[in-house]
C-alpha cells in the first residue's frame, strides 16, 4: 500500500517537546503544515506553515492530495478537532493520526474527575445555550471556550440561567509552561487576564435543569398562543416515540414546541419545522436557540405538501391539525416506507378524515378529553379543552 499523504498530528502546549518520535518524524517529513497560528508557532513550522482559512474550510488541505501534508490539532485530532472534518472526505489509507492527550483528558487529570462520568462540550465555536439540555444540579462538564474573555461571559450566562452557585475551574494553557487553574463561583466571577487556550470545568449548582419527561411548561416557549398545549404535547411525544438519530417533520409547527421536545428526547435527533407564517417561524427560531437546538432544528417557511419535495426523508411526521384529503394523500405518497405518522385533530372535519384513513390503513386512534381546574365565581370548576383525536400509523 502507498504511504498515507496526510498526517493528523496532535499537539499540546508543550510544543515539540510533547511529540512522540513517530509524530515528530511525520512533522519533519511534511512539505506543508496546516494549523492555527498558535500551533504553527509551537511546532516551529516556519515557511512550511499554512494557516487555516477564515471561515474554516478543509478545501486547501484536500487540494494538496498526494503531496506530503501535516495538519496540527490540539490534543486528539478526533476529539472536537479537524480529524473528523477531513476524514469524511478521505479514504482510510490516505491519512494516519498521531493523537496526543486532549485538553479534556488533561483537565480531568488535574481535577481528579473520572472522564467517563463527565460531559465534554466544544463551546469554542458554539453558543452557551448548547448547555441548556444538559445542565442540572450536580452535573460535571468540561467545555472548551473561544478565548479568555469567554470565561466571564460563560459565568454571566450560567448566573442568568439560575446556576450562579456553580463552581468553575478555569483552566488556562493546559499542558504547557503557562498552565494555570483557578477556582471561582459563577456569580462571583472576577478573574482577570484569562489566557488562551481556555477550558472551563463546571460543577453545576443552583437549579434543577430541564425535566426529561415530555410536556415542558408552555411558558418556556415563545409563542403567539399557537402551541400544542402541555398535556397534548406529552401525549403527542409519546406517540411520536423519538429515538436517537431520527428525523422529524413537524408540519404546521407553530411555536416549534414539538420539534424542541422531540430533539431533547433523543440524542442526535433532528427536526424540520415547517411553518407558513413568517412571524411564527421567528418564534421557532427563538425557541430552538433558547434550548440550544438551533443546530438540530431547521425552520422552513412554506406549506405542505408543496414544501416537502426537497426535504430529506423523515423517520417521523407530525401534523398538528388542519389537514385535507389532498394534503394527506400527497404526504402519504411522499413518506418513505416505515415512517411513523402522528396526526392530531380538533375539528369534526379532520376527525372524519382520520377515521376514514384509519379504516383504510390501520394504526391507532386515541381520543382525549382534558379539563383543568379554574375559577368559577368565588369557587373553582372544570374548564374543558376541545376534545382531541390522535391517529398514529406506520407507513
């Protein structure tokens, strides 16, 4: 077999001194060396050095296929590094990797934390809201940060979310001569001159975090009132049965609450929220961002079935109401075999449609009559919601 043309070399803050002999040999043999300015300086790349383009792209590396190229990454190239971005474009015999201890491993070793019990997140190029689904009382997290200034910003964000009592360990330049670890509570953050590269270790305290049960409070969602209410949403999520990595079509998404809870329920689950009104699409965007899911929920302005043609196939489809015979027929033909469909109806016309289709295609029909206690004069009584019929079927 031909020698791989690309070497992915993990580099620490100790520079060349921390490289293994094999890593050093691969670096010395490279005609061209890619990396960030800090990496190129630590490795002494000199005239061979090429800085990553801004915005980041792997195309300059791929354009040199066949030449001897090295890529420098912090620690392990496949742990929030460039390795994954590059390898998806390469055959297995085109590259070899020389990992070094990641900043997560170094931080866990300094703190005495069991790495398998810690959640590791890359927040150097992602919003703090990515923490929202995983923060809870007692959680331990290791998070890479954009730079030293981001440490104070993270502390402020945690405090605003009710986690001001959280204990932070700000780790600076781990593994090198500038290494420093400092402890402080989020609410009292006053550290100055935080050096890069920066990692924050979080021991979360002060708030319970998000419930893992379906049916979050309606007040947590930005909405104009068009929202699947909490009890019905819980029934709907149960029927949708989210599983890891599945993709949902949320048709007539309203506030996007179904998309949000679908993605929260299963690791790697994604959603396309289809909404005809621009103002409601704004709410969906806001809710996806607030729950740290804007990278997993795509918002499409349009109407079914016309807007479905160019979408990637779903594993699950939710229709909240207002379906017609023509729309349902087109949707059924567009859905792949094995996809799950859940439809809710509150009008007699849509109920009649679901009954006809359930007779033709089977599935499960559910009718729910819900009432909530409310004021009735000087006392209380039951306020009934409109009855809801739900049809669940597999294509």
